[in-house]
């Protein structure tokens, strides 16, 4: 399976989605289209437990519309799944047969265990967090998993969700204080029934639309300087602040709230009480968001069944940085050369005190080297600007938001003035020492980039000699280095600040 396109139809209790994905062995997996319909199928379950004819017709019409879209997209590889609304309907099997017979769509009914597993599978393959508790709260069920060192330890599915809680506890679209307390206590007792959840003191990772809205609202409140919510983290205090703000708003006010989808205005408040109850039971200090969930888990499984080495849950970022480099036209062979030359230079700079050595910094530098000036793919003259914007505003699986900005600062380094401009919105994220080290490593990357000016891989090694206030950098080449000499002498001023006194560059061409 070198590349393919596939579609997932996700029939949930609150929404029904059609999501299209493509996979390329060199560029990884990407979502290319996402169509959502708010169906609220859970509201169509009658007192006798059956899904009403009105609900069945609504499902059928949506699936017919999806079929038309799939025909236009030319995608035949389709997996349709159903979860709590169909699972909890006493006529669920009849509905599945009806959809197959009348419109030709075969729907796979996921069990509670499967639904929880696929959410876990997506999280561990897209987030670096080694151990955590996940919660995926749909309209009619809530899936909880606990994983340790990326291994699934426990999972459970509760038969309540955002829509069913609203039906059970709320008299109107606005949650009262009494209703809020009742929902919180109900959820807390449910979670306390799982002894393995109590007191884990791990991050809680939220999956799905309500968690996504929570992250967006917190970013809006903080005037967050970059886009993207996958892997976004909130402290327990920040979470509680948003929760209390939501609790004090009417339904009409919630519909106007920036960051909150209007179709979730009536269910967001009870959902946040459930999230809060889980965090209290787990004694979690962090609420984190994963944009990847059930649907991605299904696609991950499909790809891994065909190619077990396609993804590695223990090397999420490393895998995705290679995908990113390929996407923007970076040659794998040339990247290997450039990364190696950067490592040689870094070790030599550190040996002579220009930089402070650390294994972590070496790793970060080598990662940035793989993506250095990838913005050239868009426009060579503005490579630095494009590189910083792309990396700082694009979600990269396995990389937190602060780490993503640091990567962007390193991979886009041009000069001190540009660095100051890029880092300005993020000054509170880094210490002065961190910024100094980032700037130093960035200058090194730019220096090595100049050593590869002709893209002929002719520089083989560098050595440094220091005599009092004078530094000599010897650059050994295996051919004529005219382009490299010109470029590197223009960049010399960036590294001169790292060494005491004068710096002299001496190119030495190997004979033969």
C-alpha cells in the first residue's frame, strides 16, 4: 500500500460525518475533506428503545447525499461505521440491513470496546504523551481509556453522552446551577466505579468536538499567537475558568460565543461537567486535546494491517518530520548529508565553547536541519518567512506547541533581526537562556546551509583551532568550493558572535 484514498462514514449519536483521507508512503496520512451533518439520532430513540421511522429516514437521506459526494470524488474505498445511537436501538440490526438493501451501504456496528480502542489507537499514533487517560464523549456514549507507555491498559464505555445527558438532566437549553451539580455528581460516581481510574495523576486527553471547542475557547481567551489545537494543553485552573464562564451563560449567549460551534451550544455545559468530574477523579493536572480520534484510528489500523512499519507510536514526531520533509520536496539522501554535516559542526562548536552541548539540543538541531528552509518550496527569496509561518502554524503530530515554535525558529533562522521579529509573540514561552541557545543553533544551521550552497555535498569535514583571541575554521572539501566560499563568507558574521575575537575561514580542497 504505497498510496491510496479512503473514506470513513461515522454515524454517531450527535453528528454524522463523511471524512476523506489520503495516504502516501513518503508523505503520510492526510485528511482531505470533512463533511459534518448534525443529525442528533439519539433524540429519535423512542421510549420502547427503537429508532423512529423519522430518525431512520433522516439517516438514509444523509447517507444518500454522502453516496453522491463519494461518486463525484471517485472514491470506492469506503468504511461506514455506527456507534451508540444504533448500538443502543433495539432495531439497530434492522436499520443496518435496511441501509444495505435500499442504498447499498454496508455499515459496521462498532462495539463499546472497539469504539474505545480506535480512539486510543489514534491518540498514541499522533501525540507524544506516553501515558494518559482519554475521554471521547459522543452523543450517546462516553469512552474512557487508560494507556501507559503507549500500551492500552484499560478501557470502558459508559452508556451516556452529551445528548442523552441533556435529555436526562436539562429542562431547557440553558443549564441551571442545580442541573450542573447533578450532572457533575452523576458523572463523578460513574468514574469512581472504575477503581483503575482513581488517582492516576495523568493528563486527560479529550477527543471529539466538545473537547475541540474547549481548546478553541481557551485559545481565544488567551489571544493565542498560533493556529491549531491538536496537542494543545490546558492547566486544570484554566479548564475550570472556562467551565465556570460557560456555566454562567444563557443558550443565546453561548450561540454567539467565539470558539464554540453553535450546534453545540445546548450540550457544551453538561459535557464540561463530565470532563471536570473525570479530571477530579483522575487528579489530573492537565487537560490536553487530540484532533485525532475514532475515524483516524480506523484509518491507522487499515494502513498498519497492510504496512506494519508505516507508523511507529513510539516515534511519532520522528516519523512525521520525515513525512513533512518529503512533502516539501526535501531529498532524503541530501537531508542525510546535511544533518550529518550539522552534527559535525555542532560538536566542533561545542568542543570549543561556542555553544553549550546537550543531547536534547543536538536532537532538536538535527530535527530542524531536516526542515531547514523548507519554505524554498514556495519561494526561494522568502524561504525564511515561509518556513517560519508553515512550521509554527501547522500541526505536527508528536510535537507540542512550544516545541513547534522552537523548531520553526531554528529551521527559519536568517539573522538576528528576523529572529527577534518571529519570536516577539512568544517571548513569554521561553527563558532568556533558551532564546540565546536557539539563536546560536540557528546561526550554526545557517552557516552549514551556506557550506552546502551548490547542493553538491562537497564539504566533508570542519575543524576548529583557537589561539587566544583568534579562531580558525578549516573546511575540508572534495572539489571546487567557489559557491560555498562566497556564501559562507557572507554568513560568517552570524557565527563570529559565538567565538571570542576574530574568525578566519580556511577552505582546504583534497587532492585527487
